[in-house]
């Protein structure tokens, strides 16, 4: 279960299934996340800000993700990730995140 804050819907708790990506899990839960490229790591519209204290629990961003993130206006090195590049595992349990503006 993660806690998600969105600009229009406020904060809700979302149950995620392992074996998907964070982006897919959020979409399945009805969260309005654009994810235009469908998880191909090319659009950056699945950008999320994570609780900085939990960043180290996740597999690090690869070079393509890092490059896309670095070009974003609301990139925050201590909390930005592309949600399509984060596999859902137990490591996400209890995580707080918000959709980037
Ligand atoms: Fe396009 Fe994540 S969905 S980069």
C-alpha cells in the first residue's frame, strides 16, 4: 500500500500488485497519471516525487531515466523518479508519493 497525493484528487491510499510497475499500479487504481509512452521510459509524464527518506529502498534510476528526469522543470534530485521504471515490490510498502505538477 502506498499513499498518493494528486493535484486534483487529494491524498489516497492505493493497494499495488507486485509484478507491475508503480505507474501501472497507479493507473489501475484510477489515478490520473498521463504516462503517454506507456512505460517505455521516453515521455517523463509519469514523473513522481517520492518521500526522500525512502529513495534508497528502490533500485536506482538507469541512465535513460536520469537523463529524462534532469530535463524536467520540477526535477528534484532527492525525490524525483519516473514511476514506470519502479517495479512494485514489498520495498514500496508504506511509501508516500505525489504526482509531480
Ligand atoms: Fe513514459 Fe514513464 S510512462 S516515461
